[in-house]
């Protein structure tokens, strides 16, 4: 608004120093000053400024001739109505003013083909064109800014989503890493406490299992932290736990006192790395829960088929219900999320005597056998 005030002051000064003011009626100068003053609001109230400047020009012309400052104010009003106002309303108002000014000038001169009529109309048309050009450029800049802002918001939302997914993945890994080994430590420590006074060899063996489990926790936590520090290339190259170390997991589970039967059917199929790790974590979590909440026995079934691997863990429930069944904690929730993320399915339910966890995971298609050229 300050710049518009300066513009109005400059035009007013030009009008006041015009040497032809002595030949004009006093009312003309007053009308022109009012029209020029309206330019102060040409950005905030462009239609009002247009109406005042146009009316001032027409009235000054009727009263005895408009100064050049009045025409300049009208031109700026037309330009501002389109450049700073709503396009349709500004255009309509500008057209009305062009017609009104042309009519007034033609009436005063008595000739529609008079040079003043054509000249004023041409100048107003140029002001309209300039307003359209500036408004179009401003709209293009505004649209580009809006697109950039939306893109930035999309990037921020995507970054937040990835952070949330990473936090969830880390939480699952920590739960899986700690849950099994802490359960082993708790059981073996209890065994050692009970046998310390009566069977020192058995107690020592239990303490060795405690030590092994603690070292495994530290090792896996260290590996997890190292993975978090690695770059994407290092992460793809880093080996992860999976079905290749399943036998070691089963030995650890049996060492805690869980009587475990394992049955495998079908021919082992290739698994994607993330599915391989998921299968291992599912078995680890389910057997840990079976030991914590069951009666001391469990059965693991691995059924390999071409399109899928079915993992089923069943265990009789303890005679005395225990607090914190797996279906009410974070373990099963994390298992469902992990399995769903690789396109698998989980079914966990109890019939009152046996708790069953069944998981189906996709396998990779077997590699195609290359055709032998010339074979019959």
C-alpha cells in the first residue's frame, strides 16, 4: 500500500504542476485528485479503485476536459482490476469503463471517429492486455509454488511413513531377539537355583545355558545395531538369521526343557531373504510362547510345497491358566504384521486344550531348467 501511495502522490504532483490548470474549471481538478487518490487501494480493492478512477475521468471530461494525470489514473485502475482482482469481474468492469469513457469522449467531441476516442480506447485496451499478462504470470508462479508445496508435503509424509515402518521393524526385531533368549535365561536360572544345593553338575549346566543365551542376546543386538549403521549396499550384502540356523534354534529351545517334536514334509523350496527371516522369527516367537504358556511339550510341522511353506506350531495348554497369553501381547501382533508384509497369512487360536499357530508363507518359484538344444 505504501508503494501505491507513492504512485498516487507522483501522479498528483504531475497534475498540480500542469500549466493548463488555469484554463480548467476548479471542479475538474478536484475530481481528478479524488480519482488519483483511489489508486492507494488499487491492490486491496481493485474494483473500487477502477470505479472511482473511471468515474473521475468521465466526470472530468464532461466538466471541461481531463488532465493527463486523470487518464493515467484510469489506465492504472483498469490494469489493476485485472492484475489484482478476480479475472472475470475485473474484465467485465474494465470493458464497461472502456465503453463508458469512449462514449463520454465521443459525446464531448461530437465525432466517434475522433482521434481522442480511438486513442483513449486503444490505451485502455493496452492496459487490459497488460493486466492479463501480469495476472497470468502471477497465476503460473502461484500454481508452481502450490505444486512445490504439495510435493514437499508428500515427501514429508513419505519420510514419516518410512520412519514409522522402520521403527515398527526395529521393534519387531528387538522383541524377537530378546524374547526367546530372555525366556531361556529365566528358565535356566530357575533350574540352576533349584538344583544348586542338590545337583551342582546340573546347576552348572543350566548356568552354562544362561551364559550362552546372554552371549546370543549380545551378539544379535550387536548385529542389529551394526545393520542400522550400515548403508543400503551393506545392508543388502549382510547375512541375516534364517532357516539355515533353524537347528541351532531348536537345540536352544530343547535345552530349556521343552519337549519338541519336529516333522518336515515335502522338498525344501527357495525363499526370498525377507521371507526366510520371517519364517525363522515366526518359529522362534511361537516356540518361545509355547514354552512360556504351555505344558512343556510342543510340535513343529514344516510343510514345503511349490507355492508356499506352511509352519504349524501346536502345544497343549498348561493346566493352570497363565497371565499374558500370546494372543494378548505384542508378540502375536508383531508376527501378524511381519507375515502380512511378505504376503503371508497367520491363524492363531485355541480350542481350550491346545494352542495352535499356523502360518503360510510364499516360496520362490523353482529355477527354470534350461532347454537342451538338439534334444529329441
